[in-house]
C-alpha cells in the first residue's frame, strides 16, 4: 500500500513541473511532499513490523519460571569438575 503513495507523489511532482499555474504547482508540490512522507512512514512501519516477534510465541512468566527451575536443577545435579566441558 505504501508504494501507492510513492507513485502518487511522483505523479504530483510531474504535474507540478509541467504546469504553468503557480497555484497548481504549489498545491502539487505540497501534495507530493505529503505523499513522500506518507510513503516513508509506511515503508518504515512495514520494516519494523517484519522484524517484530509474534506475541503468540512469547513465553509467559509461569513458563519462564519453570524453565529457570529446570536449569537450576540441572546445574545443581551436575557435579562441578575442574575441567571445562568438552565442545
């Protein structure tokens, strides 16, 4: 959808360059500026939206607490050794 703003902005810029009326040129330039800003905002919103995580895949606090308890139990069950674990 935001690409439509870019096409409309370029169209209004072309109209502003070809017109002989000063009032129409000012209106088209202002419209072009507004449409370019709308395109940039839409493009940025899409880029940020693609990088965001799905809320359904987030861990709830009770599951996180359970995982921490499991990790602590594993850590306590493993006897400490002087050598680092093998990779």
